[in-house]
C-alpha cells in the first residue's frame, strides 16, 4: 500500500492511497467462495455452483462492496502509518476502481492541531473567596418567615409592606390594551412586582376607595405594543392587609422539617445549606475565571468538523430543554451555536493538552470523594454512590469533573493568583445570572 499526504489548509489533509490489486482480489475471491457455498442457482445443486457462474452473477456487486470496506480499513491503516490524528470522519473519493488495476482513492479530512500552550507562570488570575456570615443567615431566616406570612385585615391607609387587593382597568390614550384588566389582584407594596409607579400609587389607599394611577411602561417591557407608553389605571381597592411574620421558634422550625432543637437547629441547618451552595458557586466562579484566561492566552486553530459536531450537540441540548419532539424542525440556523461550540472545542483541546503535558490525573480517591459529595444531598446517599459505580460511563463523567477541578487548582497554584473577597449575596447573584 502506497500513501502520500499533502496539506491543503492549516488542518486539512489530502491523502492519496494506492492499494494493490492482490489485496482487493483476494477479498473478492474469498467472499465469492462463501457465496458459492450457500447460493442457490437454478440447474445446480446447493454448494455445487461453478465459480464462473457466481462471478458472472455477483462479481461486480461483491467487488464494489469490497472496495468500500477496503477504503475504510486502509484509511485507518494509512493515518496510523503517517502518524496523523484525524478530527472527524474523512470524505473519500475513489479515483481508480477498474478490475485488475488495483484501487486508488483520495481521502480529505482534518487533523487535530499541534498545540503549544502559553506559559502559566506569569498569568494573572483571581481566586474568588466568600464566607457565610450571621447576617447572611438572618436574611435567609427572614425570607423563610415571609414565606409563612399571615395577613391581617386593617382599616387604615395602605403602607409599604402591606398587601392591597384591587380591581384595575388600564387605558392608553383612552383605549384598552391587551391585559389591561384585573379582578381581586393582590399587590404587596414594595415588592416591585408591578411596573414602576404602580405600587407607589397605591400607598395611602384605603379599602372601598377608588383612585386613578398614571404610570409609564418601561421601554424594555415584554409586550411591545405598550412598551414606553403612558397609561392610566382606574383602581378600586377592596382590602388592605398588614403582614404578620411568625416568630422563629420550635414550631416554626418544625414547619421546615427540623424535628428537634428549635431555632438554633434551624439556623444550623440553614447555614449548612448555604455553605454547601456557596462552595459550589465559588468552585464554578473560579473555574470559569480560569477557563476564560486559558482561552484568552491560547489561540487554537480548531477543526471545523469538531465545531460542527459540538454545534449539533448544543442544538440537541436546546431541543431537549424546550421539549421539542425529535424529528420536528426548530427552524434554527446551526451557525448561531458556532461561537459557543468553537469555544468549547478550543477549551477541550487546551485542557486535554494541559492534562497530558503535566501528568494531571484523577485519582480513585479524588473520584470517590467527588461521588460522595454529589450523593450527599440525597436522602439515601449510599444508593447514589452505588448508582455511579455501577456504570463506567457515569463514573467517567465524574472523572472528567475531577480532572477539570484539578486543572483549575493547578493553574491557580502555578499562576500569579490574587484573592478577591466577595459577599455571599454577590457570589450567589452572579452565579444565578451565569456570571462570576
């Protein structure tokens, strides 16, 4: 077998392969011989059909099947021989398939880039740090109290924090609009659930009163027909109620599953949950920061085939998230996923090279610790641990997470890392917004 390779781009290769006729013909004859043992031909007993008859009826078809198989198998042999690392499947074009003249074909494909990563030692990175304070726990406890708020009817004028039950009818330039009416709508003053100015207009109102509120819809309001327009709402107030927050005592704690220990046990449980959430958010923040830096300092020429595959995966992920049935078109251009797909592929290549060149490994102990951490939030963690170890694919996903975490710690240890102190709310708000 003769092989020649030429570069037709930074990553694209054009490989010409010549396979001797002997290899093709040997496989053709072997397959024809197997056919002769089982094929029924009129006038001949099974297994006694002359080879010439088999060749006349099936020779051309068998040769084409053999050529297809030989092109696939010899392509793998050729790329191994030439020490090439293909990225994606090749496009194979036969050049010579004439019987007796051997086989010649051209395979066009991309290869993985040869990476030379930028040094880490002078890289400036940040390690985000935060702690759960008593004040943070107090805010969460207050939020839990508000979830159990009891409302008491009052005869006085409505003030901030009160709940006002109203009917409303809105108009713009004297004309109604979509969603302009509501009956018996509860509005908590100061919650910011209504458009700006609406809740302020209800402050001071009493049950049984009617009033008019002038407001302007925000420019970015979701319903474009009213966005940025001035509106007038006719209001009828049915009821004013003030909040009655429960005391944080043993009864209150039992409402959240704390059987014993009362307020102190509740606070301890709340703090434990907050610290677990904070740990995850900090890990995500530091991971994203490191990954952003690695992509920034390493410009990688990524194979188009890998970007296309990743774009398809992102589209499929969106399809599942939107519960779109398989086979139904989403009317989306694959190109909209390309920037994210290109980043993912680039980052994957960078991480792979970092792991390989620095001998970073996911030890069984580290994997076990990660599995136990993932299982800790479940009611029966030991069953979750068994579930992970019962499937190599699931366990390999955990190994990948461990490797990524180890890369992050390795980069932070090797680079010029500074610690950035943030509050619990800052970290969690950024995490919920998908930012660090």
